[in-house]
């Protein structure tokens, strides 16, 4: 606390990211990183860009990266926005679109950063309860709102929504912005980018941190019709002219272009997710159906917190959320390599 | 314009960065980049970090980078904040400290992003006129303010302030925050970091983009007493958990540690600045005394805009500001290599 702070700073409740332990040799299944490395073409692009030109500012518009994303999704460049990780993209869109007279809506169990952005920008929100099976129930979202945001698949549950339900929401909800946060969509969801051309109030966000294996480089993006992208650019250009550095831009382009590597890694993770789900189920876990690169699972006879602590003692780190109470029994486990998943199961077998 | 924007977005006047031309072979003296490449140790650190670990998030606190900065300046780690370029650091401090009941103060001719941040966060400001010789006149800054910010040396004039004048301000102005923006201080100014231990309301910002030749990687930092840094961390952790990527952190540490390279580049730029100042003066320019890596100069017989356009036709890019009118006659010219400065002078000789 300091008398020099702006008044609201004291009341902020910052986001707490998953631990980034500095010890080596851990089986790290707590922050949904990709167990496979980035595309070799991305590493080669970094090597090529690593030289004296780092003395120069990057392209403030990162237009070559926007073009690569637009090319992949078949959308024009003026429908693409990029930022320093999708968290920065989300922060800008909360500020640029969600400061409305009415509260915004999001699920009661979801990415916990949404509430933090609301605190940062003084945005009112109302949470909407997940169904009994932990799925998002869009049909129940009230029409009178300042905006809607939800992840698809949802985090930390991993449950996906059919695109038809999202389109039904868009047909009903035309007066406010709908944001679909697709951080995990490549692992089994259907992207709403296909709907962007038809809905001027749809914005879709994605990240290079999961399916493209570049969490270490901080690249996120949004796709929406040009007036929405223009709004984001106005915020970005009033905040930081050059949010993406030269190496991130170079690696991002190469990662987006290397479709074969991307598909191979995603396919391997999906196969491992199915195997892990079966192995956990066989050990007495209830595993929510996941379309993400993690599973959300609870055991009938063991508390989530106890299991997480027991795994940790054996060098396996998973994520446990104490709140809300409804998910306190669950563990969120990132799908790792076959070896990592084997280590997880072996460690669990000593605890169950 | 979009009906889905928050209301204030329409009125934003975003910052316009200096052009980053995509043509090669230009003599680029418009954005105050370092004419010399980064430390070879920084390039080696990037090479060492360029691998599969990029799939993992960076350290959200970038604590090793903070330690390297703290080591260089002899301050504890809890007095160091880092961000994605000093523009992000400035954005966070405007939000975290300058949203006060009273207007903040800054020079009428200074870094034009300050006004943009005020627009973004709804902060009132009053500009304070530079003296007739274009120096900042801190003694005239009114006591009744919500905060004070100024660059030292000032941009785009290049004029430095003696540390004694800054300390006199701090002794007089104890009720609000004083921010010294030291983007260019290494080229001849005196850093106010030396005063941090004694003044709880002093925050000093710096960048790796100029003297450390890493504009392409986006690294900025702030030094102040722990409660101020804590306030910045609260904002940062409510905005983006991981603003600095793995390669930027690795390169930043190496660049901070390679003191010999840093000093050699800075000394060469200072020598070139003096030579360029003499050469411009000999050609009829008035050159303001600069402690930065650029000079601010006007010619008695030629308009700034005309000269900038004529130089551009010959492949030499400098920066010209149309407003405010008081500086419209000036060119801001980055100090380049001897070859670049020679090319500038040769091009000028065809125009004068």
C-alpha cells in the first residue's frame, strides 16, 4: 500500500498464474503447455532473426504475422488483431468493448482472469451458472447484457460447446458483443471464426501458447469484423505501439505456416488425452469429456487438494482450484507426453 | 466506429510511432535506435534459449532479469519492475498512480505518448511550457498536482536536467509521484536512480531500446521504492501475467551484464553526436545541446518539413513534428554510424 497509488489499486485482486517452478526434472502438468516443442521452422525463423537487426523496432502492426493468420483462416488481414499473448488481447477487449452500462456475462466456473479484468477496468459482471454436468448453458443467458464472454472449450472443465449453440446465441443476442475465447479450440472444438463474416458482434480470440507450442513467446490474436479490430487497434496504439517483438513475430509466422507439425502434435495430444481419460476412469476418477489439452477429473474417495499435494511430493505438478467450492474436488491435469502421463499414473497409484 | 465499442474508444487519439519502413537500404535516423547491434552476449543468450523450452511459459516475474538490473544499479530486486518495453511500463504507471483528483503535469513539448495515456485512462493533465531555450523549468511547476512526469533528457529536444534540479523538485513536491523517464539517460544524463533510496515518491523508468540496442525485443523497466513497485505489479498481474517472453528475458540479462559492450557503443555514439552537432552547426543549423542519441536542430533558412521531405527523397529518414508549432522548424535526427551521418550530411548539402 502506498499513498501514491491511484485509489482503485488497493482493491485489485490480481490473477494468480499456475506455478512456473524453477526446479528441473519435474513432470509439469499444471499450466496446459504443449508437451512437444515448437515447429522446427519456428526455431529456424528465430535463428535467422537473431542478429544486429534486433537494434531496430519491430513492425508496430506485425502485418506479416497478421497475414499468416489470415491466410490460415481465410480471413482478410483487417479482420486480425495480434497481441502480447491472448491475455493482452483479452485485456484490451475488456477495456475497449465491455465498459458498458449493463453488466457483462460469463460462466461462474471459467477462466479466472475475466473477473480480474473487470476489477481493473471497473466493469460490472454477472456470472451464469454451469449446468449440473458442468457445461455452459448459453440458452439461459439473459438478453439484457453489456456483452458475453466464454471459452470454448471452457476452462478448467475442458467441455466444448457445439457451434450451433454459439450461432443460436448470436442470432438472439445482437445488441452486445459476444467473445469466444478459443485458447484450446484446436484440440477438438469447432472454431467460431467460421461465423465471423456473418456476425458483426462476434470476436474470437486464440493463442499460440497451447496448440502451437509457443507459450514462451507470448503471441495471441483475435479475429472479428474490421470495426471491432479497429477498436482494438485504437486501444493498442494508445497503450504500446510495439507489443510483439521481432523474434515472436518471426516465430509466429513460421509456426502458423507449418501446418504439418501443428496437426501432428495436436493429433498426438488428442490420442494421449483419450488414453489418459481411460486410465484415470479405470482408477475411479470421473473425467469430464474434454476437447482441450487437459482433463478435469475428480475421485470419489480422495480429495483434490490431498491428491495434488501427494503428486507434488513425487515431482508431478497438476493444478488444483480451492474455489469455487463446486470444483474443489477436481484436478486439472495437462495432457503430457506418454512418459509424463505414465509418471502421473504411477504417482497416483501410490496415493489411491 | 462500431456500436459495440465502449463509449470512450471513439475519442481516443492513439500515439503515432515513427515510421518503420519496409524498404531496405535506407539511412534510418528517425526512431532513435542504436546504430550498433546488441551485445554479442545477448545474441548468444537468445541462441541458447531458442529450443523446445519455448513451449513453456516464461517466469511471470522475470526475476532473473530484475536481479541483473538490480545488480547493475545497486538496488534490491523489490525495487525493480520490468515490462514489455518502457511504453508498457509507462502505461501501467499512468493507470496505477496518475488517476488522481488533481491534474498531472508534464512539459508542453515532450514525449507525445503522455497525452495518449491520459486519454486512455481518463487522466486530467496540465502542460508546463518549456523555457525560451527549450529547457524544462521544474522550479515553475505548481505544487498542487496529481503527479509529475518528464523525460531526462527531454524528447524530442535532447536537453538534460541536472540531478540537483530534480532533487530540489522532490524536496518541494512530496505529496504526489514524480516520474523521471530516462529512455535516453545513458548518453549523457545523470540517472535519478541514485535518489530512489531517499524519496518514496520517485519512480525512474528506462528502456533497453536505446543504449542497450534491443528495440526489437521490447524491454523496459522502472526503479522505485518497494511500495511503488508493488503497485505496478498489481496492475501488471491484473493485465497480463507474462509480459516478457523467454528470449527477451535471456537477452536482457546478457545485455545488462555486458558492461564493456554497452560503454563502448555509448562512447562511440556520444563522439559521433558531437561531430554531427559541429557539422550541422557549420551548415547553418541551430542544434540544441543534446545528452541523448539524437539531435534536435533547425535551419535559419530552410523549413523542417521541406528538409525532411528532401532527405527522404535521397533515402535518409529523419523525424519531423508538425505540432506544436514552436518545434515545427526542427528536425529530430538520430545519431547514426559515421557512414550514416556522412550520408545525412551529403544529402543535406544538396538541399541547403
